[in-house]
C-alpha cells in the first residue's frame, strides 16, 4: 500500500524535525558552494546559523526563473561537474532553456519518489508501465522511467507520439499503467475507439497524468473511456521533474513529498506567505538535492495547500489542482511555451513588425498553436513566394526554439487587435 511507509506516514512532528535538519544542511550547502546564494544571503545579513526554525525559512529570499537564466547554464550548481551524472532542460522565458543537474544521489531520490507515486496508483512489480511521456531533455520520460524500474515494474519506454503503435503495444503487451499527458491520453482513447479497441476488455488499471493542467471533467472522461483510475501527478524540472507531488486513490489533491520539498503558498503580488487553504502561488524549497538545490523557488503555479489528514494514511500535505499561472507561460502538448520566446525569434529575424499573437486551440484533444505576425504593407506587394519563404523560415526557427510544431500566419498591419496598456499576446481557446 505504501512504497516507503516510514517516510510517507511519519507523524507531522517527526516530519517537521526532519525538514528542519535537512533545510539547515541545504542552507549550509548553498552558502558554501553557490556564490549566487552566498551573496544574496550576505546582502540580507543571513548566515546558515540564522536558520533555527522552519519559520525562519520566510526570511530567505525567493529564487526565480530569471535567476536561473542569469546563471545559465551551470552557475547555480552546488557540486563540481564531475559529480553531475545527468542534465535536463525545459523552456526558458526566451530562447535559452532552463538547465538542471543531478548527482547519482539525486537520481536515486527521484526514482524513489516516482516509485512512491506509482504505488499511490496501485503500482507493483507485476505492472506493465507504458511510458508515453517524451524522452529526452524533458524530465517526463526518463523521470518516470527510472522510478518504474525502481518499483520493479516492466517499463515500455515508448515515449510520445505514434499513436497507432502505442495502441497496438498497449494491447499486445497488456499495459496496466499508462503514463502521459491527460490530453494525449484522451486522444489515445478516441483513436483506440476508432480502431475498434475495447478498453473494458484490456487490463489497463491506472493512468498517471500530468505536465499540464486538467480538470475533473477530463478525469471523468478518461476514466470512462479508458476504464482506469486517472490520477494527477505534478512536478517541474527546476525542482526535480515529475513526482514532486502525486495524488493517491482518494483523488483529493496531490501529496507533496515533504521529506524532500518544503511547500509554501504566497500572494504572487506581495510575496506574503498565505495561511493554509488559501489559493496562491506555490513556492518550493528543496531539502535533499545535491546538484541543484533551490531555495524558495517561485513555481508560478497557482494552487492551495490542503493540510487536512488524508484517509490513505499518508501524512504529507496535498496541493490541489493547479488552476493557473502567475506568469504568461502556456502549456501546449505538455511543453512550456512563453510568448517572449516567439518575440525573441521575431527580433532575431528583424523582417516583421513587433506585433504578434499566439492562438492556441484544442481539436480532437490535440493542442494546436498558430502564430500571427504582422508584416509591413509593402511585403504584401512582393511575390507570394517571398512571403511563403519568410513564413517557412520563421516556422522552422520558432519550432526549434519552442520544441513544438506551430503554424505561422503572416498578416497585414493592424490585423492584431491593439490593447491599451499591456499587449495581449495570447488567445487560448482550449476548454479543459
Ligand atoms: P514536466 O515535464 O513535469 O511538465 P516542466 O518543467 O516542463 O516539467 O513543466 C513544469 C510545469 O508544468 C509546472 O510548473 C506546471 O505549470 C506544469 N505542470 C506539471 N504538472 C502539472 C499538473 N499535474 N497539473 C497542472 N500543471 C502541471
Ligand atoms: K509542462
Ligand atoms: Zn492520500
């Protein structure tokens, strides 16, 4: 029923004591090994010995994605590269990605937390886990992979895409646990139906869905169509990757693994810590990471912390569904996209106007991105070929920066509505 009963069901007092001990070690580590933190702490008159209680955490400064960008690529690592065994990356706010590193111990911790998360979904060594999260620089694929192996399950490292083959393997291998984004799972369900598959006759029992926001409505659809228990998993590369928090069979929010991460909920406007239960931005401090520890990292994800005891017996607090972001990041097919990334490409090209719009839609459970870009009047008197050529070059460059496919549509001046004040860069038509 549990993977690590001792840690998952610790009393709150024990858990707090463990957190304080680990927090103090982490503060010492970053103070010693990361010039960025030493300088920040010194400016604020903070020494490692200043952190005497868990409440003292509030005195420490936040870390933001901009800090990661300023220290690109390895500047915040707290160990020499000889101790780093893996590097992952996710979208940054402009062209450069956010880079994270892991020691062997970090990889082990990650595998442990994923194993815990799989057990939350009823996983055992007898399961066949079809892992359709993308493998590569993104944390989804490899993160789930090592945890499923740790559990002793049989992992099918199929990665994303190629839906017909996914469905064939699912049938032939007798997949019992499916891991992927919720929108891709729905897409698979519908493709399967078209192929005449009867999911009720297949051994699928659980789906571990995350990397993008979804809803109770989607949960009902997934459970009905795929005949499984659909659970939510949360994570972000900066903190580790998937498996930072995982729902149990109670389906009342995701247990955040507090023996490794300390969550806080803040008012995104003032930075003030909010009382338990209030909605705000999730801030996380890592307390066991070696290569890439982060102090009070602002996730920009909006949620609330549920401190009520859970009937499953796990004592770790739960975060509720992520309801939005406190920045302009979009998640398209599980991939993080910032409008500023598109802007940086347009600036680099210098052949268009600075007015652009990202139009996102979901058709048949797949996300589509169209980018409208205004070009000068005289461009339209040029040959069609010239315009098509620009469109294609922009598309190729944007796709390589964003990591997802997109359609570029060149439009005439003043096509994109102007707004007073902050420009509106996104039209999101998706319903989840
Ligand atoms: P991952 O591969 O886990 O998606 P990324 O670092 O690429 O990692 O993206 C992390 C972001 O994805 C989070 O900050 C959050 O906005 C979003 N995300 C991850 N899991 C969920 C989830 N279960 N529900 C809503 N959003 C999620
Ligand atoms: K994501
Ligand atoms: Zn629970």
